[in-house]
RNA sequence: GCCCCCAUAGCUCAGCGGAUAGAGCAGGUGCCUUCUAAGCACUUGGUCGCAGGUUCGAGUCCUGCUGGGGGCACCA
C-alpha cells in the first residue's frame, strides 16, 4: 500500500516544525493542502504563531530552513502571511504513479476494517410501482455501500420493504375471490409482474370503494393476516414474491447490488413489536396517552404548543412504523453487530428519525458507541421546481424514466459513433443512459432538493457520467493501439514531467483521501467532483502530451503509465458509484 | 408557534477555516491531414440573501433577521 504525497508531506513538515520550533509544534497539524501557488501549501504555522505570540513569517522561515531539500521536496518558500509553499520532486510524483499502477485498489489501503455498517435503503412498497422517489435512496445507498466496502467496512444491506399494513387486506381478499388472478407464469418478467399487481391494486381498490360488503371482508382479512391465518398468509406471500420479481428487475436494470437476501421487510419485525412496546412501557420510557403508547420529548411540539409524541402503539393496539424502526435498531445492533446504522431516506422523515434515535438511546437499544445517521436527501423536483409529476399529475414511474434516458442515450451513441458495432448498441445505450441518470443524482449535494431534468443529464456535457465515460474510453483506445511490448513498461522516475503530467499525477494521488472523505461525510457527490477533475486533467494531458507519438520511448512509457492509472482510477471511481465504464463509447 | 434543509454568475450547481470564489449550460471568437471534436483554447458574466460575532484569516463556523422548501398524535 502506498502513502499519499499529502501524508508524506504531513510527516516531513511536522518533523521540520518540531525541529525548528521545539515541542510546542509537536502536536500542531501542518495543514497540508493542494495549492494554486505551488504543488502544496502548509498553513499550520499561522495558528501556531498565534499561540506562541510570535511573528508567523519568521517562524515559517525557520521551518523552511529545517526542511532541507530531499527526494520528496525540492523547494519550500515562505509566502503571504506565513504560508509555506511546497514544491514536490517530479521523481516523487512518478514514484507514486509506479507504486499505484496495476494494483486493483490503486494502492489505497482499507482503513476501516473494524467497522460494521448496516445500511437501509431503497425501501419500495410491495404491490406498488417504484417511482422517482425511490431513485435517490436506491442510487445513493448503492454508492455508499460500494464505497464503504472499498474502505474495508463490513457492510450489511437492508432493504426495508413496505410489506405489511392494512392495504393487504384488500389485495388478498380480492385475490381469494378471483382465483384466476393467481395464475403465476413461471419465468414471469418484472414488467409482467408489476402490471398484474397494478391491475390487482386498481380492481381491488375500486371494489373496496364501491362495495361495502367487500370492504368488510377486506377488513376481516387484515385481522386474519395479523393472526397468521394460513390461507391469508399464502396470498400475502404470493403478492410479496411477485413484487420481488419486479424489484429485482428494476435493481438489475439500475445495476445496484441489492438482492433478495437483503430484503428484510417490515413484517420481519412483527414478532418483536409487542416485546419492544412492553419493554418501553415497563421502563417508563413510553407512556399511555389517549390510549396510545407514546414517547415524548421536551423539544418536539405541535402547532398548538402541545408535545408531539412518537407513537409506539396505536390506541387500537396496532403498531405503526415507529415500533418497527425501534425493533429494527435493536436487531441491527444486537444481532447484526452494527456500529454504524445508516438510513438513506427522504429528508422529510427527519423528525421521525430524531425521535426514533432518541428513544432508542433512552432505551439503550442504541449504545453510545453505535452511530445512527439519517442520510437525508432532498426531494426530486420537476423542471418547474415543483414536485416531479407527469402532466396528468401522477407520480413518475421509475422504469419509464429509465427507458426514456436509455432511448435518449441510444440515439446519441448512434449519432456520435456510427462505427460502433450495432450489436453492442443496446448495451452501450444502457450503460450511458442509466449512468447519466445515476450520476445526475449522485453529483449534486445530497441534502438539497434536486431538479430532475432529463435533457440536461443526458446532454452529455459538463459534469456528467458521459464525460467521465468518454475520458475512460479515450484512454482505453490509446492503450489498445499500443505496441504489445509497450503496454506494461515501467515508469522512468528520473524523467522530467510536463505540467499537464504532474497535475494529473498529483490528482490521481488523492483518490484514497477522496473515498475516505466520502465515507466519513456520506456525500458521494465529492467523489463525482473528484472524478470530474481527474477527467478534466486527463483531457488537458491528452491535448498537450501525445502518447503514441511521444518524443521518446521513455516519455511514452511514463505517459502509458499515467493513462493506465487514470483509466483505472476513473473505472474504479465510476464503479464505486455503480456506473459502468465501457471500453468504448 | 416550534424544528429541519436551502440561499454563490442569466440558468443548473461545485467550493475539507487559507492567498485573486470555480464548473457546466446559455451568449461571443477560434481549433478536426494529428492517440475518439461526446473534445479543447480564449471570452462575456459575482454587493457569495442581510446584519452582527468568533478567528491571524469567513462563501465556509456561531447568533439574529429576511426569503424559499419541508415537517410537526394514532398513514407509512
């Protein structure tokens, strides 16, 4: 594993500060940052000068003196109020490239191997179509899973399906009364499954609204379901199974990692709900209020000024989702062994999670050492800035959105690259179109509302997945054209680097720090920004540094190495976001 | 009324407490006998919502205000 340049500089400057300024400097962060004025700058002298009541420029000069030029640092100059501008040796940069080259992890060590993260995302509802609202949770969650795994965290995916509730009474009752609807074709496609479910939902709803006797039977069916009646459960299982056929189709299409084993729906926690409620009530954490079992908080009040509770158990004895969430926390901590629990859920649920987490803390279900985070994201809005709806005012089906994106991508790929083998076109259109949708979602900061503008995201310009895929494809194209013996040549570290070469190489060196920052902040858009910067730096390099026609074999070897490492960085980065990196566009 | 999120170029958005605030789109001017022009170079465009504060240093942190979005008792 390779130490990044920033880390090496941190060590060297820290040392020099201690040498020059004594023990007072020992614990001071040298604050090494990439710089516009040099390769890096160290800002750490300024705060130190303040605490020593000394002239920062003088202190900086002493540190600069202690930093004798070596194989890492070629120059160190005092600038501004007391910055240290650091210039790094070309050979050190090339050595970094050589050290990362060919490693599947690009030389980045897995840093978080002791952590177990449970991540709860996607959460579609059984018997219902997935819509744009599920897009962000699914896509962001998937990216976080991949990045957490990359940093060494053990990740347990949990798809908290909405697979329980009163609406099932209606569906199951209708199914029982119309056995012909139960015909379930073997090898049914996802779209067939969801259209059957849609029809079932539509027809049973209509019947429920228009036929009071049916409505009564449906209500009794809810009771039967909760009581575990065999015939009723059978109908429920059928509906769940059919929904999963559809979900897996969508997940497959979206290229996310979720599989059936990750589906742990609300119903899974049913056996624990009574126990949780009793536990909370017995210990006085929850109290009865208007017949409901409630947890109150000093700082949660309604519009009337009265406290608003988290309702663990409804006055009719039924359980709401608060009870399920509490049982889930207990399970995730005690059984799954999580020390980090992430909920990738719409930001509108903020208050709910605040109350659930607080309750779980009081109850000890969430020990102090375990972190629970609501990874909130903003709403998906239409181009008009209002909640995204079809012209008819309906929610937009996720799958129609994806179809549209892929179709758009297909037309573009066809137009831009007529030489592409037509047999490859559908797959390429899929990789480009789905990637564009996912990237558009991931590249904007999570907490903000997000305007879904298909034209923009598949416009294939600027900070989009296609720009990254294009840069990657260009690299692969160069590497394919290389003479066989040149593909794996080493790095000549003593060769001087062109400006575009060193900028690119130094950026590549930050991959590990970037993934680490994403995993800590849970903000995938930082990785997007980084990859975009890499792609831009590569394009700059591409314009000014010919590879196949390099002035010498040694220069070509170095450029090949840069191409390989850039390509691998882009591919690993895109894959970490759940986006394909085709060899060719 | 209370709580959460947001406010940066005409538009959509970046910007880990560091020096002159950046992209893309839109507008203007150039660049394909040369590794993919899905690209590049140059150019036009800013009281970082307002007011205080912390700091050697604030778009970034804190407080208040204004404006926008969302949430706040038995639906999930």
